């Protein structure tokens, strides 16, 4: 498991019966802190060094990525379905001294659009880290709306699993999760006013509950919108 993946991939049980907001609130209430508090390494790799502007994060969870972005000078809007997670994210932003740069919005991504109250179209960076969920989630529809929220010369960053370790309870995805080039094609980014800056699978070693190791891959797509 990634040290601090976006909350929507985390639980590995079968699809829950509770409505998504109740499920995720219950998930976060099980522990006082779910994630490590560190930003996702691939977000840091792809974004560090970019000129900061406005950023939108889909599925911000407890706020580690949003806080990191704010520390780099980004004005961040973080969306999440869980009020419990957002309360923690707000506290973490204040503790880090960047509360004035972080706006948090409770939103169901399955219904969200960039024109919803509390969000503005035209972000310099729109990102989604590990946007996978045991609840029903129209991932490509969400990412299409995310791409539409990117400003001219802005960037879309999507980091996701290619597969899961053999000891996990998460079923093998059916159909298989798209590779980064496949996702770019599915979102209509290739050759349509976008420049693909990164489209690759990054290996990492993960350790299981009994100390076993496996190599899994994360798909990374970074695309820049034309002028």
C-alpha cells in the first residue's frame, strides 16, 4: 500500500451496502489517523518545481497532498465525500500554517462538476491520486470532468494502481485498469490540444502483513493543456 494513497482506493472489502458518504465517514472513524500524513511520492515527483498557481485535488482525504501543495505555494481546493476526512484535513492545514491556502469542499465525485458551488473552472493543476473505490464510482466520467476543469496551459495529473498485491483482499479489476497511455486515449487527451508529459508505469516494492514482498506498478499520467 502506498504510504498515503488517496482515500478512495483504500478499503479492500467487497462493495459496501451503505451510501458512499456513510461508508467513507465510517471508514475514517475507525481510526484517528488513517494515512501517514506524507504526500504521495509520485505527486511530488511530477509537480515539484512547477510554478504554483491554483490546484484542485479530487479525493483529498486527510489532506496530506493538499497541505504539501499549499506549502509549495499553490492555492488548493480539496474535494472529498467524507466530512470526517475533511475535518482532519482542515486541522492539518492549520497546523502546517497553510490554512489560508486550502479550501475544502464536501462533494460526491460521482455527482461533482467543476461548476458546482464552491469550485471554479480553470485550475492550473487538477490531480487525482489513487481514485479507486469499493463503492460504485464512475472513474472515467469524473476524470473527464477533471480534464474540463484544467485551465489553458494547466495540467491534469492522474496516479492510479495498475494492479494489487497478491495478499490483498481487493479483487482483480475486471476489466483491467487502464495503463496511462490507455487512459489518455479514453479521456481524449492524445492529439486534441493536450501534450502528454508523462505516461508510464512506475514500479514500487510493497510489504504484506506477514513481511512478504511484491512489486506493484502505479500508472502515472501527466498531461498539459494547450493555450
